[in-house]
C-alpha cells in the first residue's frame, strides 16, 4: 500500500479575530429611549376642579333626595287622602246677655253667659288628631266685638270618630268703650226684634 500525499495543502491554524464591538448609538436616540421622569404638575387636578366636582355631587344628591321625598309624600297622600277635621256648633243657649250703661253714657258694661254643645268629627280612616286644651272665643259677626270665651280640655280624635262636648260655658264681664257700644246696640236690637 502506498501512501500518496494529499493534494490539499495542510491547514494552518490562525488566531480568531477579535470580537467586533457594536457601534455606539446616537446620543439623541439614547435620550429618546430613556424613560421620562414623572411630572406631577401635569397629572394633578387643580383644587378648583375638586371644589367644582364636590359642589356638583352635593347638589345632585340634594336634588335626588328632594325628589325621593316628593315621591314619598305623594304616595302617602294618595294612600291616606287626609281631610281636615270639622267642628260643628250643635246647640247654643244664651243664659245671660246684659249690656248696662251708666246714666251719663260714659261707660258701659257687658256681661254674658252662653252654654253650648260642640262636636268634632275626624273623617280620616288612617289618621288620629291630638288636641291640646284650647280656648273658644265669641265675637260679633259684623264688628268683631268680643263677647266671651271658654275652654275645651285636651282630647284625642281617633279615626272616623266624632267627639261631642256638652255644657261648654262661654262667659265674660268687661267694660266697653262708647264706639263699641254704638256698634253693638243695633245688632242687639235686630236680634231682639227677630225673636
């Protein structure tokens, strides 16, 4: 066997070339790539905006509450349909009505005593009325001359109830001036003549 020399030249070993470094980027490009610092001034709402927002929500809440109260009141009104209580004078007895004038017409004295029956009616089916003691006053219809007063005790008027007060006394004893007497006398004469 013969050995023939290789026709290929023998490879020579050479050192590897040094690694190439990447070129340095442009400084402007570096600035664009760097994150920008957080600027608080641009992202904060001014205090005025907070105040306007707070006022808006407050007014909106108040309007919504007012609407809800109006709706609830309308529903209650439709359900209960409240009516005013009524008072009726069932009977009136005049026991005393004396107008005395001195001889010189300088002063006059009025003395009255009435006995009456008063009834109070509550027409509501779901409402109850509570009354404190109160005073009844009698005055003339034309001239508003005070004739007397009486009192009613405290009472409770339940639903669909009628309360009657018998024997309510209205009395007065007062001195009147000349103008009041002149206005009262024609009314007394009319009433006396109509009996």
